[in-house]
């Protein structure tokens, strides 16, 4: 290879990244156009050019922040799924497998049903984040106390913790609901959805997304070594137990941020890394970026469909991703089981 030339694999990765970025731009345009009434390309161009008509203000002040929030949520889910699949060396792993979904749902139920004297718009993401992150910490503590830190042991602990937290959430819903409190708000959150954030909320979400992406990229080399097997990874100087614990905590933070802002959105974290792996290969640095872009594209398009499919009603985002992702998961499972 002559000096100044680009290695074929690196060139391919850059082309894939450029195509995914273009795909995200197209998805954002679709998201801006989608709604009770679809905006024409001319209307979108006028809005982006600074037109102050009512339709343009609707696009820029309501649709654009929501689309950007959807992209951030999808990127977080894609990155979280990529990290957990790398840790457990299994493309069927997904971001909620260590009990974070149950913890987030329990925290959100408390925020929605218990009068805490704090505005719900503030306490809901905080308690959902603490519930998701705390559930994963509990799973890690169980693994350390029992001396079982392998993938199978942590997964079993996660299933047990998720079952306990699910029962706790059901008890809270039965105990705290009455004629003045509707359980529909809890169900709506559990099914996932994106609320249009204000400028401050969008800035916070964007900053958290960038920080989570950087945090995931720090783990890329360790994930690559872990993919060679634990013995080989130790041979390259990786402290496997310490790395797994820290990477799980990092992944739980990423997932906790996602559920705090978007509820429980299924299958995106499972599908995005798998699609990314087929495009850029198994190395985790490019895979993490690809998973983020694919996840962002998927959630932006799913949110557009949720808003536009049954106007003026809105379909919960989690239902849209489940309907689309369920068949994908079944195909993936059949491929894995095929002799």
C-alpha cells in the first residue's frame, strides 16, 4: 500500500458512515414533514429558511425539537445495545436485559402516582434514571456477593431483579390508584414515547447523548479484546472482571438516560448493533458509531409513523418499534438456531 492511500476497510467504514449520516438526514426530513398534516418539501424549505408563518413555526418550534430528541433517544439505545452485545458476546442481547427496564418502570410509577411535591416533568426522568441505573447496580452487587460475574450468572440475576421490580410496580399501581389517579399515564409511559422538549431539555439531552457516546467509545478496545475470549483478553493485559463491571455500569448509565427521556422503547437496541455489524464488521469503535446512527434513524422514522398513522391520535412509540422489531428478532433467532 503506497503512502497516503486509505486502507480498504477504513475507506469502506467511512463510506458506510457517510451513507448512514445521509440516511439520518433523510429520516429527519421525514420526521419534520410527518404529522396530522404532512408538510411539503417547499414548506420544509421555507421553515428552515426562517419563514415565520404558523405552519413554519409549528415545524421549527414543535416538530424539530421532537425529531432531534427522537434521534438522541435512538442513538442512546443503539449504543447501549452495542455495548451489552459486546460484553455478553451475543447479538441477541439487548439494553434492558439486566433489569434496567423494570427499575425504570418502578421509578416512573412512583413519580407518576406518588405526590412528591416536585413538578412531575422534573421528577419523572430523575426517578426513571435512578431506577434503571439502580437495578443494574443491584445485579452487579448480587454477582459480586455470590462470586458469579460471568454472563450467565448476571443474566439470571437480571431476570430475578426484573421480576421483583415488576411485581413492585404492579403493587404500587394497585395500591396507589383510585378514582382521582389514572393508570393510563403509567401505561402510556411504559409503552414509550417522546415529548417535545424545551430548549433547555433538548440541550441537556444532546449533551448527555454526546457524553454517553464518548463513554461507550472508551470501552471499544476492551470489548474487542473480550471478543477474543477471556483468556486471550487477560493475555493482552485486560483486567476482565474489572472491565466487565465498569462497562456494565457505563452501559446502564446510557440505557438509564434513554429510558428517562423516552420510556421503554423495544427492539431498537437489539436491531441497530446487529445491522451495524453487517455493515462495518465486529470492531467496536466503528460499530458503536454505526449503531448510534442506525438507532437514530430507526427511532426518528418510528416516531414519525407514530404521529402520522392515526391522526389526530398518536400511537405509543414502543408499540411501533415492537411491531417492526418483533419479526426482525424472530428472523435473527431462527438464523441463530439454524444448524
